[in-house]
């Protein structure tokens, strides 16, 4: 089973973050420019929240808050559920389903934020694993063991 670290290695992207005192407009610009749906919010003491498009929709625009005048701290999610690099994707999928979250911060053994994964990242990796498994089974069935 693939681990969170393997998923992060495959993504090989930059970890974009915002500060609690940044404007929501600034955060939305980053999300649009980088084509991402959420940003970890990092303060002097480390990870303090996550700001997602859903947060903006529910706690921002629907409450009449202008993104240029609202701080990230005012609408970010602070009830965080995270994973560690050695955790399995099954564990991530279960956590996301049970806690109704779409993004999980990845925290290393020293308590440092090392990445963020989305439900899309997890599902794509699980589907890829299943396709590889099906291919191996089909090859075994035909007697071709070349991929083993």
C-alpha cells in the first residue's frame, strides 16, 4: 500500500502557505494561480489552520465578508486532522470520510508541516494501485508473468 510520503514524492510540488494575518483575497489569488483548493495557514508557532475554497464560500461570501477586507484567521478552519508521512492511503481515506474533510496536512515526527494532500490525490493513487493490481491479475491469468 502506498504511503503518504510516496504520494508527496510523486506530487513533487511546492508547499504553498499563507499567514493568519494575510487577506483572504491574497489567499484566493494563490489558490487560483496554483490551481489548488486549500492552503495551510502557518503562524510563528507552526500550523494553525487550513483555508479552503469551502471556508471562503461558507464563512466569507455567504456572510457578506469581502475578501479584500477579511483576514485568513477570520474564516480558516482550525479543527485540524492530519497525517504523518508513514501513514497509509487507506488511513487517509478513512480519516477524510469520517471527519468530512477534503485536505489533510502532513506533519513529520518533529511536528513540522511537510505537505498537504487532498481527497483527489488520495483517490487518484488508490485508483492507480487498483489498476496495477488488475493488470497483474490479468497477466497471471494469461500466464504472462513478465511484470512480476
